[in-house]
C-alpha cells in the first residue's frame, strides 16, 4: 500500500486506500509499528521502515507468484 515510499500517508489516506474501517486500520498500524515495519513521523503520517520496505517487497513478489499459480489451476 506504500507505492511511493518517499511520501508518508496519513491515517485517513491509509483507511481510504485500503478500504477498511478505522478500527482495523488502527489495530493494524499499531501492530506494524510494534514489529518495526512502519513508523509514524512527527506529523502523524506513516511510512515503511527500511526493514518494512524489504518485507513488503518480498510479500508482494510472493503474492504475485501465488496468484500466477492459482490462475493456472
């Protein structure tokens, strides 16, 4: 969901981008922050950490591969 890692996203923007309700986004951002995958800046906007960028990239590649396999079934 962080396509442009140089541009942090606010809570409402994340909620709209993901199409999820505030409670789920709040709980998810707390979990992602506690695991060090995203961080919240002084303006309250979220962005991936370096570790988060790497993890999100790996998950994206794996999910694309899974989708390709499923489409062949």
